[in-house]
């Protein structure tokens, strides 16, 4: 596999919050997306996911608690935990997720 420029890949996506699968590591998928400040409704997954903020900021509401992830930060959302994106989230995000159980 050749090196991937995450910023270029994210900026070339047609829509914000539309992720692009970059690779698989075992059964986990590694995705990149562009955040544009809009909130997203709550969701819950059957497997944990890891959120890595490359630039900008990710604002979450996780099980009713506000969480802010700065550039270079990582947050792990446990399986079955409701989480939503709060307004103001912007920049480039990498998501590592396993298939739902």
C-alpha cells in the first residue's frame, strides 16, 4: 500500500461527514472524513470505535456527557454507548471501527 495523505483525501470527499474507507487492519476499518461544524444525531454501535482528531476539534455528547477532543487527541467510544456530534466539530477525523457484533 502506498502512503495516504489524509488531509487531501478528506478534503476531496464530496460531502462533509461522508467517510471514506482507507484500509482494513484485521477486521477493523480505518476511515477518514471531513467535519464541517454541523451536529449529527445520536447513534449507537455494536462494537467500539476509536476517533482520532487530526486537525480542528471534535465535540461529542457521550451518554449525556460533553466531551471535547483537541487536535492530536483520541477518544474511544465503547460498544453500545449512545453518542452524538455537537455543533462546532470541524477539521479532519480518522475513525477506526470493528464490525458490529
